[in-house]
């Protein structure tokens, strides 16, 4: 749903302002991006993969269901997801279309994977997915020899794919997108010869890390990436770190409430994903990182935040790829910072689960904040206090959770039209928020 549609109250929730500091130590669910890739690589590898700390969110569940449709045996053993991989050759044609739900990662990564498999596939999703641009994956995959097209002919889902017969290529990406890059890499692993990719700036590199973790080879030199086809991967144990995009809501909440002291344990802090930390520190937030270690080839830390006063900052285009999912909650931080917070070159936010520039602009204005937005930028004028009021989530989980945090620091509370959409990525979000509020 896009701004401008009729306001519908679905699973409405009211968030009351907090009258005390936030306190406590919490752990957020496993990183959604890494989890998608763990399921994918476990399914295309030979042998058993065990995945620990997989998020119970709907997005990750869509990827699990997709591979079950492709004939992969995936079972729960307590808190562990067990995947019986049989390699690329062990995948079979799905019986019917694969429904990717609301998950852009699922549909884009699966498009690359299925382009290399010698059978017919169809990928579809919900109304939001059918609005998100797929031409950005269709074009490079077609250049590799894939037969993939939009059924409606407008570059949107549903997608039809007749896979097989791929060849390597050299490709200069017009935008930095981890989803597009990963789709190409999954196709490249099945293609004849070498594939070389050049990014305009580094995007999150979980797929490259995962290839190596499963015994494959990938060459990364700055923004240049090379991979050879025909590689054989081996099943692994994968321990997924906590999702920094999920942790971000609590980092901002604690930073905004004076006297707060919140620690989020076991957070994945991959250098291609840690822009939120750099930006919050620039805003004056007091963040401490400790207990640094590595899990699944990823940097993991505990993050402690104490509350105080924030100041507005200019967030330049060099931070977009490292921070793309955190802009909604950073907009809440900017709304209560001293001065103006500016986001530049963020047009990609218009192509997420909702048009996030429009959604955050509308919601903040409803809460008494002055916001100026253009096609690819936002300027948020910090307010002494958010007035409170009703906001729309547009069925976007990150928008909903961001305005839930806004409710805590508002004068009159925030009424969310649809809080249930938070379960797409973070089913326990409201439980953890209550935990640090009540301590």
C-alpha cells in the first residue's frame, strides 16, 4: 500500500508514552538477511546444514517454504532448522507458483537461483511485492542467458523463468543492491565460466561470506566481485547473529529516553551493515561495543546504549548501502534531535515494502514534526516533543516498529493502524519493547 490510500484500521495498537528510563538486557532474533542465505545455501549444498537462531518471522518462513516446494527436506529439531541438501541437481520443479509473500529477498534471490535450474518456475508475492521493481534482476540475468520475464510485461512480479544454459558475464551494477548482486551470484554459481560484478559502492556482503562458509570460492577486491561456475558446496552448521536492523529500534529508543541503559546482546555488526552505529554516534548517542567475536564468518558484538540528547546530522550517499533498512527508525531519532537531520540520495526507500520516504513523512507530520522531502531526500526538523496522534504503517514492518518507538517518546501516544505487520520480520518486537519499558 502506498500513501494516499484510504486509512484502514487493521490490528490497531496504541503505544503510550513512557514515563521512566528504558532498562534491561535483550537479544533480538537472528539476522533476517543472513537467515535467508543460510536456508538457500543449505538447500543447494551437499549434505546436512543445521541453522541456529533462525528468525520466526514471516519473510524467512517464505524462503523455507520455497525450498520445500523445490523438494528439499527441511525440518525443525527443537530450536534448530535442519536442511538436507542434495546440491543444485537435487532441486525439482515446484508444483505451482512459489509464493514469496512480502519478502523481496526471497523473490529476488530465488530468481537468480531458479534461472540456472533446467525447469519452469513462477515466482509471485503479495500486493506489495507486485509493486516492487524486478527489472533490476531481470536485466542482468537475461544477459547471462536466462529466460526470465514479467508476466504482466511491466517489469513487476509475477515472474516466469525457464532455467538453465547460463554463461558467465561482466556486469557493472547501476545501483548498489545486495539483493540484485546475490541473485547474480546464485546464477553465476551455475553458469559456465566466470562472472564478474562491479558495484557502485559496497552493499551488504552476506552472500559472499556464505559462499566461502559453505566451501566455495569468491574473489572480492573492493567493489569488484568474481565467482566461477560449477562449484560444489558442502553443508555446514550456521549460527545466525542477532539482526542489527532489529536491534536498531531499541538502540534509538534507549538513546532518546534520558537515563536509559539498554544492552542488546549478540548483534551482527558486519562492516557493510553497521551504518546505524556510525550515524547514531555522530548524533551524539552513547554507544559502547563489547565482547567482539565471529559467528558464521560475521562480526558479532554486544551493544550498550545510554540515553541522552541527540543532534541533527547530514547523512550522505556513502552511507545508503550500509544503512538502507534503518532510515525509518533514524527518521524518528532525527525528529527528536536538536537541529535538522538530512538524508541524501535515498530514492531506493521508495521501492521497499512501502514508499518509506512518503510513509515516514506523512507519519512524522501527523506527530507535529516539520519534514521536507523530495524524490530522493528528506530533511527532518527536530522537535522538542512529538505531539502524538494516529499514523499509518502502510503494511510495512519497519514503518510500524519505528512509529511504535515514536509512541514511547511522544506527548500523547501513537495509534498504529496495523501493528501486526511487525511479525513479518520481528514477531517478538512488542514483547521486547514491553520488557525494557517495565524492567
